[in-house]
C-alpha cells in the first residue's frame, strides 16, 4: 500500500497514476491525488486502500471492463469477520468508502457525503441493510426441525407475507412494524389473536436472522407492540346438545353419513378433530375404550371410555376390519392431514343452519366440557377425558390420573335429545 501514499509536508496523500490510454476520460489528468487528512501512516494506509479501490474502479469503467459490485464484496468480508472488533473495523472502512463515494457527488453543494443517495445505497448493501427480507426464508424453514410439513408451510406463508410488506431488512423498524400491525387490525379486520399468531413465526424468523448476523441485535422491531384489547371474546363457543343433533340431522338429509358419524364420535368422547381423524381401528378396544395416541400434547395421549350409545356407530365403521383408519374414506390434503376437509364440510352445514363463525367443529368438544361441568364432574376427571393438562401440583404432577371406571361414570352423564 505504501506506493499509493505520499507524505507532503506533514500530511499523507493518496496517489494513483492514471494510464495514458484513459486519461482523456479524466480531463487529461495524469494521476489521482487526494489528502487523507492524517499525519498517521497506518491511518493513511487504511484510508488510501478504499480510495484507491474506488479510483481503480473508475479506471476499469473507463476501459469498458465489467463493473464489479464493491458493496457485495464488503458485505462478504463483513460476514467473515471473526470478532466484534474485526467487524467494527470493517464497518469503519465501509463508512469511509461511502464517504468517498458521496464526496464525489455532493462536494459542489456542501452536503454531508454520507447523505448522498449513491453513498447510502452502497453502505446499505455493504452492511446488509438492503438485503431482501426473503433472502434467508428457505434456510430458516429448513432449520425448523420437528415441525410437520403443514406447519412449515403455514410459517413460510406468514413470513413471506411479512416480506411482501417489508421487501428489505432495512425497512423493518419498530415504527414501520407498528403501522403494519395497526393496518392488520383495522384495514384487514383481523382479531388480536390472529395477529399474534401471524407474528409468532415472523418473530422466530427475525431471531434466526439475528443468530446469523443478518440483522443487528441492538433493537428488536417487535418489542413492546401494543395490540390493544383482545377482541376475541373467548374464541369459539360450545354448541348446545340440540344444535349438535340438528347438525347430525342436516348431514343425514344431505346423505353425508361420514359427517354424521364424525359428529357422533365427537359428541360422546370430546376428542379434537385432529384426534378423531387419526383414530385407527386397532385403537378401539372391544368397543369399550378408545386409545387416543396421536395428540398435540402429552396430556392428549389418553384412553377414553366408549358411551353405550356410540357402540353401534363404531361397529358399523369397523365392520370386521382389523386395521386402517376408523374413518377409512376420509380425504387427506397434500400434507396427509385429514381434518381440514372435514372441518370445511362441517362449516358449510352449520352455516346453512344459521350458526355463526364462533361455532365450529371444536365447539362439540366444548359441548362435552360444558355438560361435564353442569353434571358436577370433577375438573381433574374432565381433564383426563378431554386430554387437558392439570395445572395443580397434586393432580398434575403426583396423580396417576383418573381410573377408567371414574372416567366411564363421567361419560355416562353426557345426554343429547333423541
């Protein structure tokens, strides 16, 4: 680097000879010369490196050689930094390079060089501010081990929606995220609960970006977001026993025996729709109990007694089969999930009966819970049947759970109009 710097009086200058063949592009000047504004040789060498690099780029362009992206070069150097000290030093060099770029454009108008649009663009690209928000989505999704394919697809869709709103990482600020959340709650009329769910994978993606140094950890743009009052009003409502029977009647009138049977199993067991769709023939034991083995929680893995009025339906569904799903003809989506199609069909039936959006298939599970409460079934017993966690130390940690006989007595308290 010494050949590119020269000391004049007490100050160091950067110097680069311009080849004769391209001097006409630079008003015939034989060389580039610029004060480095320092008496320190080491500082001069560091500053000259960036300045000379910019000059060489100008010479290459004058020769008609392809332009290389210096910002991307510095970005790659920054990514390879092995320590915070090295990272800070590189960022300082990038800042100086941006000043050099800006000084060429704004020197005539007395503007701060770093405010020049070209200089800001260079700096943003070099430090990663203008990295596209979607650049690391695929690698983040790949890092989410243990998630089902459907969940990964939902997460990816949510983050891509976020990326569509904020194309570059530099666009993501606390203020801009606040405005986006307000827009979701007002213009798109999403509930607070829906917005919180949408933000969950987005926050996860941002934490991943922090872990790979794609964004700074200094300021979390999702911190202290005020969602206002939760307007979900408790979510879904329970169906009344009469409404459950009305839905079964509507399904029968539409020749949808599978829906009739699904509601019948749900109303006598309280199983979740995902659990119902995953029950296999081998999990029905002597038409006396059903083992729920595929559940979203550890507490959901349980044994549920069979109500006597459910036996006939189970026998017809199994009809001598020794394996396979209890609902063998139920269609699966591309992720192998059988519950969405059933839920959509249920929604059509309940809409025809004038039931609102807060009454869904899950409402049948709430019907069962409501009946248990009104029949004075102990909450711990109801939790063991429905597959809920028991929060108390005595029952949740030390108890082995309700006996099969105790659960059967609770199941027998379920009643529906004939």
